[in-house]
């Protein structure tokens, strides 16, 4: 007997217990991958009507985690997506996107931003 789940109107079925691969039929095509990846494919299909394979989500999560640098400064996250550019730091303060170098953004936070 196979393990089956139901996610947003789609049946998700365990294909291989050793590798814990799951599968589902989305838009007439079979997708196979981790449970999280298959669920993300279903969510993407339901929200955008575009089919993405589970391994595309897993690669993207790994790349995002690898490249993104985050520094917490006085309760505000300052982020950098670029490895080689020191002026590519950015933060969102009160709904506004601010970009610049890390020292400049920290100086701005010290002068202008009141955190509670």
C-alpha cells in the first residue's frame, strides 16, 4: 500500500520509500521530487497555471541561501545578493527600499531610523 496525500486538490503519492521521492500529476504531466518540491510545484501551478518541476525550486533555494548575505543592525535587516559588489547592499525601512554601501546604510540607520 502506497502512502498518499492530498494537497490543493491534487493527489501526492510516495514513489520510492528509500529516496523519499513523491509524485503527482499536474497539468497532464507527472512531477517527481521531494515532498516539499512536489507541493511547491502544485502551489505554483494553482497560483500561476505554469508548470515548474520540483528540482527547480530546490536549486533556487540553494542558490538563494548561498549568495545572499544578511546583516542585522539595530533590528533592521541589511542584505546583499552580490558576492563581489560592496555597494550592492539594501534594506527596506518603513516601506522604502534604500541601497548603498554597508557603512552608509548603517550611518543612515544611526541618524534617521527610530526602532522600538
